[in-house]
C-alpha cells in the first residue's frame, strides 16, 4: 500500500469522526486535504460514495427523530441546483476545481467566525434556496451540507432532529449524484473509473451498478461479470461483442 493511500485513509478516518460527532463535515474535512493526494475530481467522487454510506449509518439510530416535512423543500431545491454543480465538476479544469473547493471551505469558516449565520429562516422559500445552493455545491465540490445546516439550525428543531433530517437529506442528495456517474463526464475520466472497478474486483470486492448509459453497456472492456437488462419481460442476460 502506497503512502498516498495511507495518508488518504487517515484523512477519511478523521473526517468520519467529525461526521459522527457533528452530523456533517465528512466532505468539508476530507476535501481540504485529499486533493493533495489525488485529483480534485477523484476526491469529490470518492467522498460522495463514502458520505452516502456513512450518513446511512448515522441516520439509523436517529430515525425516530426524522421529520420528512423538514427536508422536502431542500430536496426540491437540490434537484434544481445539482445539474449546474455536476456540469462544473465535469467541465472545469482540475486546478480551478481545487481552488473552488478551497474557496467554499474558506467562505464557510469565515461566515461562522463572523457570526453571520442566520438565527431564524421561516418559510419554505428559504428551504428551496438552501437546497439549490446545496445541489450546486454538492455536485461541484462534494460538500452539499453547509447550506442545509444553516437552514436547519434556523428552524428551531432539536439537536437530534437536525442531525436526523440532515443525514436523510445528505443521503438522498448523494444518491442523486451517484445515480449516473458517467453522465456528462469527460471521456478521459471513464478509464480511471473503470480501472478502479477492476482493482475492486481483483481484490474480491463486488458492486451492482444500475445505469442507462450506452457508454457502459456497449463497452466490452467494462469489468462486469454479468450484464442484465430490465424490460417488460423481467431481467435478461446481455452479451457484448468483444
């Protein structure tokens, strides 16, 4: 195992501790350091996957404190903002993306230190606006939490409800990003994604990928043990010519 992987694992462990303690922050902490050991785009994708799993684990013991009425407006907003964020991730050069990640982190810290976070944000309009910002930031730099946190802490909810609602929002947010990971990506990013899947399979790992992308279906080099297509007759096996 290389020193880069060891360092990345340590960063992710520290970020996971923050997430478990505060209910958010895994992306904020990890993305402040991971771009030193991998490309910014790779770091964003990696933390999107890990954040999804970790938020599910945090949500389970808090599920009784979850209130769906507290996150519906956020989710509508994030659906509107996410396409722009994913376009930024796919289109902006790595050097600029790294600076964008840094700018978002600095802005969040500055707002907190200056005490500019609002104390009360009544009405669904604020939830929609926070959701839009979460979608853009989450799709672009993998940190959708801050706008949602600002909104939730200004709703008068209990600490456990804030934490539960935030996990639910983040899980759905990340799943939307992951639904079609090759959508809109540069062609030169796909081989790196496939190489990672080869490594996982060679080490005994397994994955189920649901996708409509012809880029994947028609690629004989894609490391799939089985290809199954769902249609009106159910699941059927698909063969791809070499």
